[in-house]
C-alpha cells in the first residue's frame, strides 16, 4: 500500500539552496527539499547523481559550501557538542554495517545509549533487547557480528540507530552490500518502521520499496533534484526524459 496519501505538513528536515563541491565537482546543485514529520522520502537516481552525498549532509557527515539545513526548525550546527547532540537525533544506517566486531550485538546497540544519552547500563540493555526483538533478532543478543549474516548485521545496525530514539532515520543504500536473499529481511523491517510513522530518508535502488513505502520519490541526476513526486505519479508518468531513461533501464531487470 502506498503511503502517498498521508503527506505531512509539519517540516522536520529542510534543505534550502544547498550546494556541495568535491574539488571542482559540483555534487549538489541548489538542492531544496523538505521532509515532513512521519514522511518517508526515497531518493533514487543513477550512480554519481549526488544521492548519498545529499543523505550525508543532513547530519553533517558531509559539510556544505552554501545553503541552509534545518532539523525541527533549528539550523544544523557545524561542529562540537551541538553537532553530536544533533547526530543523536538523526540516526544513520550505512551500506556497511559499521558494527564493533569485538562487542556483542547487545553491547553494540547499548553503547551509544550509555555514552551519549547517559542511560544506565541496565536500562540501555533492556531497551536494546526490546529493539532487537522488534527487528527479529531477540535470540542473537549475545552473539558477535561475525557470527551473523549480512542481513542480520544490518538489522542490528537499524536497532542501534533506533536505540537513540531519533527524530528521523537516514538510510544510505542499506541493502546494496547484501546478498539478494537477505535484502527482503531488511526491507521488511524498514517497511514496518514506515508503517509506525518513522520519518525516513532512504537512498536505495529498491524500486519495490520506493513504490510501497514512500510518500514521495525524489529523483536526482547530475547533482540536482529532477523530480519530486508521489510514487504513483513518478513510476507511471515520469515527467522528464532523464527519469524515463533511468526507469526504462531499472525496471527491465
């Protein structure tokens, strides 16, 4: 079922005239994007279009040359404690799971709760177990990441991001490093988060997820947002030749 009908009007993430360069390369060009509370925005486009860079600017993993980024009405700080606090409010799930190999699954999910949120260990562990249950891994809490499949490790990474009680979650191609048979178990968790009303920005090549879970599909090419529409509109009637060309290649597979 598409969620396009439940468009939120209360903005949580706002990018206004954002520009980003890597040397001479203009990777984000005058980006304007608003993500409402409870909205799921899926960002798609060809390789090198700026999708991942866009995702990473929201919590300042990438700095910007010009423009403004606001979270819940507040400008995203440049550095220091204020930035660390913001990063606790915006969870990030990467292609590579970035789990600590020498810590158990439970320790991985609890660590930042204790260090950043200041929770007591018992409280953090209890919260972690609830989240591991939510992502279908309650029985894996005492294992180490190397003992898990890639799909399981990515679900631990999602639980770890959720553990901070974030206002929004950013996903940077969360299934691209996974074997095909593991992709669905991760997408199912993400689908459930969407149904639960989590605000999400998802960079992905999974068109089925974009169709079923997104409120809006943002199509990027050459560092620009080319289309920003409901999944139904975008997939059935793309407006631009770039989008038509992209979809003709993607949907053949």
